[in-house]
């Protein structure tokens, strides 16, 4: 699912950034993928996906969402 339409960023790309590149904040995510740097409407959804991916990483049960977060 697309989280940021302006930059074409998906849930999977956010999860990959967290798991593979160590992204840990919305600020880092914005720098890495451009999320929430244009219109900003995606920021709340991006934060939910980011927080979920961080929780998955902390639980060591793998990265990713159990289900895509609805916008």
C-alpha cells in the first residue's frame, strides 16, 4: 500500500528502511525516503507503519507489519 503518494513510498519500503538500514525515527525516514517532505498528509500513516516496524524489530520476530496499516 502506498503511504506517501507524493514520493511514491510504500509500507514495504518503510519496513525495509527500518530493518535493513536501521531507520528509527520519522526524521530519518524523511531523509532516507522523502516521506512527509512534500504535502505532509502521509505523516500520521508513515508514523504508524514506522512504529509497527520498530516494534517488530524490537521483538526480534522479524520486520514488517502483520497487516498493512490503512491510510
